[in-house]
C-alpha cells in the first residue's frame, strides 16, 4: 500500500496496523508533532469525510492500493473549523427564527459533530460527564422544529456560542494584538487576586471564584496565543520569550491553587496569590507596555 501526504509519497513502515483507522491514527500523531492536522482522506478512488470515522476506519489495509491524506497547519485547520462552526450556528438560528423546517433535518445530522467540536474548543461548555448540553433539545436533535418557547431558548444558546466563536476567531486573525491585550488584562487582575483570601474569609466565595476563573481564562488564552503570534512572526512589539517564561513559571502555581481550593486552605491560597502569582502579574506591565484592551 502506498501512502501519500499532500500528494507526496511517504516512507512509512507499517507495523501491526491492519485497518485504515489504525494507519490514520498513527499518521495523525506523527503530523500533530509537527503541528499539522489531517483534513482530507482518499482510499483508492474514494474520498471520505475525515470526521466521519465510521465510514472508513474498519477498511482492511490489505484491500487498499493507495491511501492519500491532505494535511494543513493545525492553526489553519482550527481557524477554518471555528469559521465553519459559526456559519453552522448562524444557519441553524435562521431556521429556528423563520420557523422553516425544510433544511432542519439535514442540519440536525451534523449536531453531534458540532457539539463535539464545541466541547473541544470550549471545555467550559462541557458537563462533568464530558458532554456538551447545549443544542440538545429532543425535537431539534431529531430534525424537527422545537416549540416556540424552546426555540427561543435555543436561539439564545446559539447567540452565546457565536460570541465565543467570534472571540476565538479574532485570536487566529490577529494573534499578536490579542496576546498583547490579554497580557494587559492579566496584569490588571493582580489587585483582585490579593483580595481573594479576604473574600473567602468573609463569606464572599462567589466573588473570589469569579476572580480566579477570570485569571485562569486569561492565562489559558495567553498560553494559547503565544504559538499563534510566534508562527505569524507578528510579535516584534512583544517579548515572546518573556511571555513564554511567565506562562511556564505560572502554570505550576495553578495546580497548587486548585488543590488549596479543594481543601479550603485559605492560608495557602493567600500565600500563593500574594507572594507567587500577584508579583508575576505586576511585572507584566513593564515587560509589555503596549498591552491594551481588545475591541
């Protein structure tokens, strides 16, 4: 069997693989190490949707002459997926608002894939069991129009999801600007972090958790944006190595902070926030004087 990546023959030695699914899994891991992702699959003369695994995974490789995949940089694939998800949500919202059942059955067929991808991009949307509860109205998932009241709730869900998608799309479109803005916002949380132990001791747990969640979201965003800005060579005004060192130095304290919250050790929480995290955040103002707030 000949294997091609982007139409170029690949010197790939099969070991114990017996199915196309096993071969693709190995290729995907290898490509991912170089920050590439498979976007298209051809088995002999047949093209398969890469996300529709059930249609190709069990094909025996002994029956295959040529396996060809197209691969693109991971950032491009993710960006294109974000745009496609937004277009899907827009189309679904239009169907619900117009009460047009015509295309709904076909749209609903893609719901499991859409929910899975949304959960991958936005873990905060997942329940404790790992599922994504949005867009799970029984009528909708069966391709029927929900009742007007239920449809309004779904449309509101769609609007919220599209807001998240728009924010993520900006990261791919202008990573350096978004990184600069996020670093500025992260630096500005220093004072609020120092207040968290007092809030916990005075019964203001909700306010404390809001600060921690905001800090965690911003730090996660910074970590996500660093390689994007670097790959675009758009970080001339940012000390990208400084940002990387900051993220690497801060991440271990997040684990400690999570453990301290679990055992409700307010003394340890206070020490971590005041002596470890807050000073690191305050230093960002000097390292990244160009930080601003995104529009």
